[in-house]
C-alpha cells in the first residue's frame, strides 16, 4: 500500500484518538486508496463499509471531506452517494454536481424535495437528461433554470425551453442564457422576442 493509503497504524490511531481531525485524515486516506483502484476485493469491501459508517458521522466536516474525495468516483456504492447527496448542502453540493453514481430518479426526487441550492448544483452537472431538465424548469427556481439553460451539457426539450421562456422570460439572466444557447429552436427564439417586446410595450 502507498503511504497515502490506510495502514494498521492509522486504524490504531483512530481508536486512540477518535477526534474529528483524525477521522477526516482517515477518511481521506481510505478514499485516496479507493480512488486509485489499488485495493484488493477485501480491502475495497472494508472501505465501502467504512464509508457507510462515515456518512453517518455527527461531524459535518468529516462527511464533507468524504464527499469531496468521492464526488467523481463512479465506483462508490449507490447508497453512499445518495446519503451524501441528501446531506446538508456543505456535504451534498459537490456530489450532486459531479457524481455519476446518482440516477435520474435520485436527482428528480432531490429537485422535488430539497433546497434551491441543490437544484442549482444539479443544473450544473456535466450532463443533464431531458427528464431532469424538465423538473428543474418546473421547480420555480430562476437561478437553477438560468444555470441549466447556460449548461451546454444539459439536454432540454423544446417544450421545457418554451415553458422557461413563458415563466422566466422577463429575467435578464434567463434571456441571456437562452440567447447564447447553441442551436436555439426557431419557436423558442420567436417566443423570447415576443416576451421581451411585450415587456417594453407595457
């Protein structure tokens, strides 16, 4: 094992000194070994079990460290990723934006039940499906809608874009995001022009 990975001395130290700083250091070492793919099957299962314990840690800093270290690992167990994604924002936001382990069903549930900041993080994901985009547009969160439309990796149906123009078209940030969206559909462009024209005519 490399020096960054968990050793017996680390485990012994954790038992003797179970402080938050020690738990953060230990979780980081385990995550680094897990991310590097250097663990054997037994070690990997042990690491996964430790992650399941640490997502329940009472100290937010410990859970945050775990989230930051595992946010881009596509091999972590789904239940670990979902626990982190449903945690407080300090823990959840990196996982919501970057984790490929979360399913569309997970993301849709979180959009419907959790904070506006979490909706924004989901809108900024490298790829966003049409079904998830639809829920973000339906959320009433202008900041999330702006982030979604500005995200070239988001697939947004024509109906969702038209709804975004209808509901948020007077918001200048939304207007700017729509105007700069690649391959904007003619119907969406026409609707945006109408909304802006009506605003200035009022």
